[in-house]
């Protein structure tokens, strides 16, 4: 129920829309019931007048019927219009709200979530929330208001009629929904989970199709997906069959209520306390009144799924970011030297610290390399500098300011990164470049690409900078992708440059060309380079050698040959 309260708060900006939509729904229902009741009365009265050969004013009832029919049509149209508008606005704002909470959690707090699962939360779970408004809130309010009016209406004729109406409305509008909610809770939760699992499995399967085929595991993966779909379908089938049952039960209640109404009202007609046309009116009124309670069983059946979706969303929204944003404005550094002082850090649940007591000063405009074997903590140093994680001990400063005093975005504006894993978006080359600087002119883009030595290649493409690079840049080679990353970093024009094994996996000739492009990028910037290869170490000013998160040596390349040998010899042997 806590989720319901929190969701209601999120709906706050749309309450005026919701009020109008709900009023329109109430009006539509009342018009429909009035139409049926008035038609029943009118037909019987006309027949009775005809049989008795007396004149009767049919203008007023005919006008009432026409007015109800018009009101019903206009009400239905405006209810749909307003409620859809409110729902779409609500969904759009919920997506933004969720994304705003998701972004500060990346990457540290999201590493346990599969991207398919996150996608499912952003799409299916948020879609499920809108049902709370259209399928649950509106029907519940409409039912309460109209049943109150219906009861008063029946009381005018006889208390017993009101009592019997209430009994069947409560049966259809309260007992059936309670039953259907209890039955729908578990499958509803499972559907939310299974949809996410299915989406993850399908995305995994498509992305890893080459590996699955290579290792003959495609069939097994298909069976896994098949198993998940079957479970999903079984739960959906159960909900649908329950829905069918409840609809039949609502129909039964309506039929029984009519029968009881006749049983009470016929003696009233016989005793003259009710006129025959009133009997017909009440009978049709009773049947039509069940439209108020008919949507309730499904509404409560869906509640389980909606609440499960809300729980999954709040689980992310309530997660504390790994690094808290400061409450004060970010400092404006005047120089861009980097200073790590006695920094230690362990990842949650890690067996050993990733970094222990690391100190490194990189004066502005100089270049430092961090070398070490796999798992020695090099990337962790970058993660801490980029404020993706906060160090457990020690301090990291840029231009003399603690990096924890910067807002994450403000800090990262000063830093450009070129890594071996450059993510290229499924967009054009130009759009991928503009990510670094949306304001960049075509001239600026081209000159960055010239320095990165990729312009000539782009110029040969039929669509030039408007060439689509494909998902994750599959239509570019590794070296070309890396150069786009260099051009991006140039366009960002940040004073600090982090290079994470930028030439990893490239052949010697491509590596040499890329090094030239990187050389141009590094001019005038404070550079931190991660590498486990000797290439490039001749142009750095200092080296930090890491071994299992500890400093093995630090200083000029020439003054630490022993440590260099210790780390580089085994690596050279591998190469
Ligand atoms: N997100 C993470 N969560 C938990 N442990 C991590 C995480 N990232 C790294 N580690 C662990 O921290 C240690 C240091 O990892 P790090 O990635 O910094 O090493 P590295 O020197 O950059 O290695 P490589 O050269 O292979 O990239 C390793 O033991 C690794 O398993």
C-alpha cells in the first residue's frame, strides 16, 4: 500500500486532468443508465397509453432519451480523450523521473542489473503503472459515486429495492474484485519478473548469436527462451481465464439482481405503489447499473501486476548512488593537475582491496602512465578519478580541489576519455561525434577528424558524416572506432585526458597511426595513460607500476627498471 501512496504522489501534476477524466467517466455512465431506464419507462408508458387509448405527452421523455444518448456519446469521447492525454503525459513524466534516478547510479550501482532488465523496467513496468490510473482509480471512483446515486434512486421507490441492489453490487464490485486480486497477485508478480527475464534472454541471445552458434548452444538458449515464454503465457492465460470467470459472475449478479427486483417490485405494482412503466424502468436501470461494477474485478486483478511493477521501479529509485552529490556548488579549478594521496579502495564484497595506499602526482600538462598486470587496479584508479566510485581512504584532487566537492557532471566536463571500449551509438558518425560537444560546427568536426586521421576515410563514404555506424559501431573497424573516440575527445576539448589502453587489440601499423593521432590530442593536456605494454612509455613523464592494487614502483621510466622488468617481462613473453 506504501507503493500506492508513493505512486499517487507521482500523479500529482496530472490530478486536474484526472479529475476531468473521472467526471467525464461518471457522466457517461450516468447518461447510459438514464438512457436505459428512460427508454424502459417510455416504451411501457407508450404501450400502456396506446392500449388504454389515452393521449400522452411524449415530447419530454423523448427529449430526455435523446439528451442522454447525446450526453453518453459526448461523455465517452471526452473521457477517452482526456484520460488518454493524462495517461500519455503521466507515462512520459514517469520515464523521465525514472531515468533521472537511474543515471546517477551508473555504473557502480547498476552492475548487478542486466541491461534487458533495466529496459524492461523503463518500458513495461512504467507502462504497467498507467493501468493504476485508467484501469483502477477511475473505475473505483466512478463505481463509488454512481452506486451512491443509484442507491438513493432506488430508495425513492422502496428500501428493499435499494437493499437488493446494494447486495448484488457489493457482490460484483467488492467480493469478486477481492477474489480476483488474491488470484492475480502471484501471476501478476511473476509476469513482471518473467517479462524482464525474457527480454534479457532475448537480448543476450541476439547479441551473443555468433558465440551461441559457434559453441552449438543456440538450441539450448532457444529452449531457455521457450521455457520463459511458456511460463509467461501460462500466467497470462490464468489471468485471462480468471477475467472471463469474473465477467461471467458479474453477468450472473446482474441477472440475479433483476430477478430479485422483479420479485420485490411486482407485488408493489399489484398493490398500486408502483406504476407498470416504473417497473420496466427499474428493471432496465438495474441491468444497466452493473456497468459501474463490471470493470472492478479486472482492475483489482491488475493491481498485483501494477504493484509488482511499482516495487521494481522503487527498488532502483531508492538505491543510494555510490557517490553522493555535494550540496555546495562545484569548485572552478584554475589548473588541472591530478593528485592521488594515499588512496585505498575495495569494491563491495571483493576478496581483496582493489587499491591500497596509492599516491601519484601528475602536474598540469604532463603525462603519467599506470602499468600493471590484469587486475592490478589500473581501471579502478580511473573509476575513482571519474567519481564513479568514492575512495575508502585518502584523497584525490584536481587543481587542489577534492573531487568529492565537484558535482559528477561538472567534474566529468573537465575530463575526456579514450578507451579500448568506445561505445558508438546506433546513429550517424556526426551524431556520435556531437555527443562530446552538441554545439560543434561542421568545420570543428572535420578538423577534429583530420587530427584523429579519420576524415579521409569518412570522406570516401557515400554518405560521409551522415553514415550510419550500426549498433555499437559494427560497421566500423576497431581502429576506425578508436579514431572516432579520439575525435570525440578533441571535440570535448577537456584539460584532462584519460587513455585506457587505447591501442589495445590493434595491429602494429594501425597502432602507430593511432599513436600519432593521440600525440596530437595530448598536447597541452594532463594525461593519465593505462597500459600494460611498453609501447608509448617513451613519451610519458612518469610511471606508476601497480601490482595487486599496491604500488610496486613510481618515478621516471629509467629509474625503475627493476619493477618495470618484473611487470613487463612476463607480459612481453606473452606478446
Ligand atoms: N565493478 C567491480 N566490482 C567488483 N570488483 C571489481 C570491479 N571492477 C574491478 N574489480 C576487481 O578489482 C580489481 C582491480 O580491477 P581493475 O579493473 O582495476 O584492474 P585492471 O588493472 O584495470 O585490469 P585490466 O588490465 O584487466 O583492465 C580486480 O581484482 C577486479 O576483479
